[in-house]
C-alpha cells in the first residue's frame, strides 16, 4: 500500500517525492565519498599526488581554453 504525499502550497506530490529522492541520493554520494576518503591508504595516496599542485598545473590550460572560447 503506497503512501500518498499531501498536496500543499501548490506543489505536486510526485515532484516533492522526486526532490526527496534526489536529495537522499546526493547525501549517499557525499557519505560514500567521505567513507572512501577517510581510509588511511586512500588519504596517503592522495596526499602524495598533491591535489593543490594538480589544480595549479591545470590553470594555464583552463585560461587558454577560456581565451579560445571567447574568440
């Protein structure tokens, strides 16, 4: 027996349910990423990679892309 959501403030019940599913899924993604990143082996592997260095190395490419896009 399915439970129907009440129609309040002009919102469709299906739209409300879909929004709850979307937010619940996003919460699971964030929680899962936190579990993965809390593993000491993963943190050591990412620490050696230097995430800040990767972002700094990508900036010139991003700037060149934006210049080409403006043309």
